[in-house]
């Protein structure tokens, strides 16, 4: 699951850079933001879940 989060985070960064460099691909910025938010939510759920079980 950590690999999936890492892949989503890397994809978000790549899409942010690509969307920033190419104005015609502006929608990629929104896709990257959505992926970043999903990655953060998944990370928080896993972090809080592991923390409460200890």
C-alpha cells in the first residue's frame, strides 16, 4: 500500500509540473491536485489507524 501512495504522489508532482509548463494542459493541474488530496487522505487514514492500534 505504501508503494501505491508513493506512485500517486509522484504522479501528482509530475502532473503539476507538466500542467504548469504547458498552459494548454491546464486540466492536469486539477488532476494532480485531486491525486495529491487522495494520497494525503489515504496516508492519514493509514497513519491514524496504525497509531490507534498500538
